[in-house]
């Protein structure tokens, strides 16, 4: 009888170890690009979002980053880093206020809130002057999300203007 | 959890945000020039996103990435006509042609076809030619921009004569070659630009060039965070240095090409008056708001020969009537258009005066005259030359043009190039005399006629004996 109990205990332990080994966070992402399109519906002009892959200079690209934790364990400290695409300008206020949203003006080396994104320039007569970066100087967007529970999904979005 | 739910804002906040965004976009200095400055057509805008994360125990996991490409559209723009030379043109004679050379430069952000057409109109004292102006149906011009990866951005550049400068340009995804057909990886063409093309760099405020395109690279876009740029070498063949200029991202590199328009003259209604018509070239890029329609005026100057024939009695001078004339060939002797008579055996001297009364050159000028009845052409009259010689073939006429006298013999052995040549089929009544007269005339009959410029006059005299 004691032999059976020992075997059963060992089996439970192996099972628990295996379960621990199988538990994992598994995040996947995909990106959606859309633009606004004015259509006539019931005699009224309405604006709707349509999927798009071609844009004219001056148009706004609506990027949506769809993420999903398909694992069976929570993902933590998720950092979504999105360089502003070359040839585009960030539309101020367009990024979703998800988690901790910050921006970079140095290619992703440092991130700050927009009001704190400053740099110094030399001025006539010597000395320097501190200036707040304009949205066209933003190089990266970053969202830091503390936790993505297992089996859940979410999205963040932002807009840029094609130069 | 759906984190996007956290983004829900009040309607008021969204309204304010939208208004601020609109204000910001309106204030951008480049917004009005967005079509011209910025992204090139066919550019791949690649967005690569990375997610770093940890598991529940804080252990870092393998980052995940995703990319999406969008393509920038080519925006049609009204092309620029740089020059037309010569302007205004001038021609003479119905059916004459005038060739104008136009340099057409694209203003689009990408490659595209520019349709061409030309038409004549606004005629003054002239009919519009039945032959319409001739111009190529279309030209295909390339265009790209300086890529943001270009290292020379922000640094002043001067390109010496025969030197070159190379710029990184966006990958065109091999959308087109230099004629609008599909391109291919490494086809040495990028956004319609190819070796030998004429291009300008456009800053948005000034043009630099022209340059001649040298080496072009057109790599595959690849799978890196940004699509691999191509490059365009620009060679300065202008004979002078170009610059300095400080390149920036988005400066355009636009192609220009010379095209010729050949206009054909209609028929001048009154050669004694000025004539002109206007040729309009139309250059259109499909989809552009407007066409460029430069015009050029062609002034037409056509010659017109007026001829008056006079006579005098050499043997017994008679005062005639009508018009009178003297000639450089016969000093003070007066000729008349009417009222001159004579008796058998007397000598009459005829004078033909040819004048260009038109506004332009009269070319291929020749005159014919049939011997009057009851008369015989006089050869070697004593007054037509001091050099004795055989009467056959004899000197039968003198001509004067441009203050030079030519002595004409019946067998076409006399005459002077550029003044006059003459011959006669005989000396009896009904014989035909022919004269080539004017600048550049020769002794070729037919076909050797000369040129009289406007207001120029030529004279021919010959004598007959009344039978």
C-alpha cells in the first residue's frame, strides 16, 4: 500500500511539473491599415473606414496594431515599439492612450511624454534654447502594457500623414 | 481584456482634438505643396512593429514583429514648359515650316505619361495650314525624391562641371520601367529614370540642373525594417558648376525632355501685309487639374513679284505716255508703258522692271518674254558692250540686279551667277526669251531662278528691229 501511495505522489508531481512547463505566454500581432472614405448612404454622405494599401501624399494612414495572447499564461511588461514609418508624419493625439504611451525623437533611444520631448538648439548670439519637439519630429511610438491576460486580445492605433 | 476600451474619450474631447489636429495640419508649411514635395510615387512605406514581453514570472520572451507595406500613389500634376526656341519664329512662302523646341518638365511625384497636342489658330492675313502642327503624341517622364536615408541631407553640395553626385532614392517596388511598362528588380531604372535622362533637382523653391542621369540602381525591396533604397547618379554636363544647394528629404528629382513642334504655314492672303498665326502646344498629364498650353506666334513674310514692261524708240525718240521709267542699264533714257511708236527699220528697246512688293523673299524668280510680232531680236547691239565679238551667238540683253550688270547671250553662255542669266530660242518674232534673275540665280533652265528680297528690283533690257 505504501508503495502505491509513493507512486501516486510521484505521478502527481510529474504532472504538476509538466503543467508548469506547458504554461506560457504567447503574444502575436498583426497590423491593419485603413483610410477614411466618404460614401453616400441613404442620400447622406458618411465617412467610413476602409482597408487600404495605396495612399496619396497628404492622406492619413490609420494603423491599428492587433495583439493577442494566445498562450495560457499572462504576458507581462509588453512593450509595443512602432517606429514612425519613413515618409510619414505622426498626427498629434491620434495614438490610443493604452498603458504607458510615450514617444521618441531620437530613433527610439529615449521615450517621454510629448510635453517632455525637448531638445536644445543654438541661438544667434550664443547660448542654447530649449524647444519642445513638434509631432513631425517624432521617430517612434511606444506603448508599455503591464499585463495581457492569457487568451485576451487588444489593440492600439495611431495615424500618420503621408508626406 | 480589450485594451482599446480604454481609449474611449468624451465627444467633446474628440472634437477639440480633431480641431487641434486640423489646425496643426493647416499650419504645416508643406501642406500646400504636399503633392510636389515629400513621398515619391511607388514608394513603399513599411511599418515594422516589435513587441517585447515577459511571462508571468517576469522571464523575457522572444520578441514578435509584424510588418505592413503601403504604396504611395503617383499624383498627376500639370507639367512645366521650360522654354521654346526660337520665339517668335519667322518664315516665308506658303507651305514653309517652322520648328520650335520645347523643354517639358514633369511636376509629378512619380513617373507618368504626358499627352501632347498642337493646333494652329488666330490667323492674321493668312489661312490656317491644312497640315496641322506635328508633335509627338506623348512622352513618359520619370520622377522620384531624395530618400531620407541619404547621407548628404543637410550638407551643402556643389557639383563641378563634369562631376557627379549620387542620391539615395526610395525603392519603387519595380512598378514601371522608363516607358510605363512593368519594371523588374535591378533593371537599371527607378521610377521611370534611366541612364541618359535629363533631370532637375527641385527644392520646392528652386531648381538645380539640368543633370544627366548616370548609373541607376534598383534593388529588391528586401525584408528589412525599411525597403532598400535605390540610387541615382546625376552628372553635371552643363559646362558650369551647379550649387551650392543643401539637399533635404523629399526634394524631387524630376525628368525633363525636349520635344519639337513643326508648324506649317498656310497661304498669305496679301503678301504686301504682315501675316501671322499662333500655334498652341498642349501638354497634359492624365488626372492633372489643368494642361499647360503655351503659345508661340509665327510671323509669315511672303514675297510678291510685280513686273512692268516699258519701251522706247532708240532710233527716233518718242515721248510716250502711261508710266515712265529709267534703268541703271541705260542712263537717262526714258521708257514709257504706252504711246511709243516706230517705223519699219527703226529700233525699239524694251525694259522689264521686276520688283518684290511683298513682305518677304520672292524665290526661284525667272521671267519669260515672247518676241513681239513684226520684229527681229537684235543681237550684239553696239550699246550692250564695248567688246567686239561674233554676232552669233550674240549679246541680246542686259540685266541689272543689286547694282551689277550681267551680259546675256542667246545661247546661255553669258550671264553672272547671283545677278542674271538668259537665253533665247531664236531671234524672230514669236521666239521665247527666258531670264533667271536675282540672288543665287544660276544658268540652269528651268530651275535656276534667283531671289529678290522685299523692295529689291531687277532690270532687263533688249532691243528689236521693226520689220
